[in-house]
């Protein structure tokens, strides 16, 4: 484990061979692939979404980026409380709360201030999702609180946020499409804690994601959710969007997974609770796993075995402080080796912020 006193070097090193410039040098295509996962705290409202989208835009100059999103902070809890209300027969309350969830996302859309055509299009998408949500609430008389119902309702948070995040990217001039991960993340039917079938997920996911990446489109994939072979929505467990990030990074053969969150990286203890907590700069997969398994909520423990197996470098970085280097998890770096794509956003983000290009 290496602690905070490591010299921070924000210069991104990159191999010229990784970047192919087209005529005029405007459009770049890279062999690098990165997956960026944004947690709920990074997505809370239009300003946060545009800021996070700015980080993605900067990274697309160096890498093919696939985005994985959580629900906006608090939304999954809200949806689960609706499931509880349904189970208790509180239908009017459940319906009101479901309408509030839709209104929340519509108000973020309003705050994004898209062009009129885009606003109309995305509003329609959100309203269609809202109809599905309200339908879930309407069709049930008093229902058994099945785990399947909980997962179906909980899935709406990521489905809403993926649409909004794709819209935020489009606003910044980046082609993006929302992708619902239940289209390809195949799981068992242990609702609320479903296990993915990795090989089938990889095959199905590549068929959906690679053509988008080849077209220069950023897929914005829902974290947290999958589906059984017969198409019933599952979730991978609470806080599992990090795990989805690792799964989707594996699907697209990403060199790096960046977990963007609201602290500067992984600390020796929760930095919001302990003034003694110290930032850890470098961790092995085993060290990170031990911290995550002992309750460091900043990173879901299931990320680490998959990352270790595929030798994927995982970074934990602060969306709100992109100049901070973050925590790197991986095999020890050889002297002189490239830092990879994850540092590139810092450089470009700073450049474009200075030009006023990032919201
Ligand atoms: P996100 O919304 O980005 O998924 P989470 O709330 O799941 O964020 O995780 C980030 C939070 O994890 C931090 O705000 C921090 O309070 C908490 N945390 C707990 N233990 C640690 C730790 N050892 N290092 C860093 N953060 C930690
Ligand atoms: N939205 C889900 C949850 O709150 C997954 C996640 O955020 O990681 O549990
Ligand atoms: Mg989290």
C-alpha cells in the first residue's frame, strides 16, 4: 500500500501509437478503451451531470469511453420505499411517490436546458419510462413484496439517469445513447442479489456496445441491473453499480475502469467519519478487496476479483476534484510504464475548463 506522500504527477503519458489523428487532427480515434462509472453523488442534478459529462468528453479525445451510471443519489431508496408501500397496500401513497420520482427527473431535464428538439425527445423518453413506473404501481392491488417486484421498481433509477446522462453528453457535443443493461447482462434469478453469467454477458454486450463505440458513440449503460434468461429484471445487489462498471469494462475489453465518486480515492478509513483517514495511492487487488470487504463503501468488493482476473486497472477518483490523482488498483507498475487513459481526462478537463468549455 502506498500512502499520500507519493509525488503527484499529473502529466499524462501516452503512447503516440494509441492515437490516430484524422484529417485536420480534429477527430481522434484510439485503441484505448476505458469504462467510466459515475456514482449517484456524481449525478445529483443537471450541474453535476454536465460536470461529469465534461470529464467524459475530455477522455473521448484519448480513449473509447463507455459510461456506466448509478441512479441519482437517493432515488433507489425512494423506489424501494414505493415497493414497500405497495406491499402494505398503500396504493395512493405509492402512486404519489412514483409521480414524484418522475417529476424529479423531468426537473433535471429542464435544468439541462437542452435545445427544444432534444428537450422534447428526451422528455418523451422519460415520460414513457414514467408511464411504465406508474403502470407498475397501478396494476398491483395489495401485492406480496416479492424480491422480483423490488428489483423491477429499483431498476427505474438507473434507467432514468442513463437517459439524462446521455442527454448531458449530447449537450456537450458528444454522441451518446442510453443502453439498458438488462438487454445484455444475463443473470441468475436470485432477485436483489443476482449473479451475472459473465461469458454470455460478454458475448451479448459486445454485440450491442462495440458497434456504438466503432461509430464514435458513447454508450451510457445502466449500472445495477441485469435480467434472467426469460427477460425478468434483476439487480446485482445494493451499491453494485461499481460491479456493473467492472462487468461492462470486461465486456468492452477496457484497459481501465474509473470509479468516479465524491472523495479523492480510497482512504485507510471513511474520510467523512475519521480525521485520521489517509489517502491510499496504490493498492493491489487483494489489498483493495480487503478494504472493500471490510465495509469501505467507496468500492464494491465484487469489482476486485473480476478486475484481478482480467488484469484491469481500477482507479477511484473524485468527480468534484478531477485534479486529484485518485487511488490506483492493479498490479505494481513497471518503472517508466504509461499511466494510461485515466490521467488524460485531468489534463484535458483542465484545458477545457480554462477555455470555459466544461459546464
Ligand atoms: P457513489 O455515489 O459514488 O457510489 P458511495 O456513497 O457509494 O458513492 O461511496 C463513496 C463514499 O464512501 C464516500 O463518500 C465515503 O464517505 C465512503 N467511504 C467509506 N469508507 C471509505 C474509505 N475507506 N475510503 C473512501 N471513502 C469511503
Ligand atoms: N443505485 C443502486 C443503489 O443505490 C446501485 C448503486 O448506486 O451502486 O444501490
Ligand atoms: Mg457506490
